[in-house]
C-alpha cells in the first residue's frame, strides 16, 4: 500500500463493520474492486492504487493472525485519538516532547547494546509489520481466488457491453424489405430508380427468389419516406416493410406521416458503402430466403 497499514482503516476502506465475517469481507471486496478495477477505469490514475489497497485489505482481514495484529494496532490508535482530544494543547506538547525523548533514549539503548542477549518486547506496529511481511512471502490463495472471480466478472461485463454495442449499431441500420408479384419484372436498376429519390442508398440486394429484395438507406428519414410513399409500378405495386420487427411495431403506432413538403428532387443518390455492407445484406437476404 502507498500508506502504512496502521494509518488506514481497512474496515472503512471496504465499507464494513469491524465485526464483519469473512464472507461479508469477500463480498464487500468483490463489489468495490469490480467498480474500481483498472481495466474498467483506464483514464483514472488512482484506480490501480485503490484496487491494490483493496486487495491488501482483503489479504489482511481474511488472515486470522494478521487481522488480530491489525485490530490491536487499530484499537490502540483509536484509544490514543480519544486521549489526544482530552488533552489541552500545552499538555499535548509536553506529551509529544516526552515521547520523543523516550524514543531517542530507546534508540540510544539499542545502539549501545552489547553482545549479551537482551529481551525487548515488540510493539504492536512491529508485530503487524511482521504479519504483513509474512503475507507477502506466502501469498494468499483467497486473494488469488477473488481476483480470478473478478476477472471472470469483468469478461462477462465486457461481453455484455459488446453485445449492447452491436445491438446499438444494428439499430442504426435502416433496412427495408421489398416484395412484389414474381411476374412483375422488377430489376435492381429499376428498384434503385424508384428508391434513390428518397435519400442515400447504402446497398440494394435482390433475392435469389423472384419477388423480393432488401434495401438499406443511410438515414431513418429516407427509409420512412420510401416506406410511406413508394408504391412502384401501378400494374404490380411494391409491398414495403421494415426488416427489424421493433421498427415495424413502432411504425404501426405512429399517427403522423413524414413531412410531404420535402423536395424529393433535391435528394440524390451517393456511392454505395464499403463492400462489407453489401456482403452483410446478402447474408441477411440468404437467411431470409432460408426462412421462407
């Protein structure tokens, strides 16, 4: 950790009570670590530091000996804080001077210590530090398990987000299915002539089966205009509908039609999009053919 263990309240860091059981500690760690994981927060320079601190907190609080040592230090620190508040500023200054002199004397004693054995009682902070060093040497199987679960959760989360992104991209595709009587004699060029006046056409694909095609417009407005107004040849009218079922439902609920004052003659066709778009439409048309 960037801070000393005795300077951080690990319970507050995890958002748990000091009496929390191991399963509560693990649950709190998983929730907080998942939220601040560096992979989910690449633009936050403090995310990695916080994730590291949370991991260390889990390691200490789920190890019996380390937790006992930490709790003892934390209890002593809180007791000292209470005493500190009870002292006035003058007495506090005298107390700090006394503690400083005691520490200097103790250091001098250690320096003058002879080769004879001397038993020196370890402080609570030294005991805690020893436990921390032990954990660093031995590692923590529990921490490894929790971090493995975190990685799995992140992979699932990223996969879900990718799926949502794909669905969002798909929602921006304005595709219509065109049908007519198979003896009508519609060609790709003829259909393009009918459709291009409504807006930019991304791709137009004729089905292998006579009497149907798929068209994709660049904008929603163009697709809605074609859907609302295009009838094709009088002797063999075109039947047009959305490919996307959700758009069909939305269209059936509409009570207003597109603005009829739009100047269609100003809407011109541009180049078709990349070959990938056409390939995707062909694949979709093939799927449609297989279903019919």
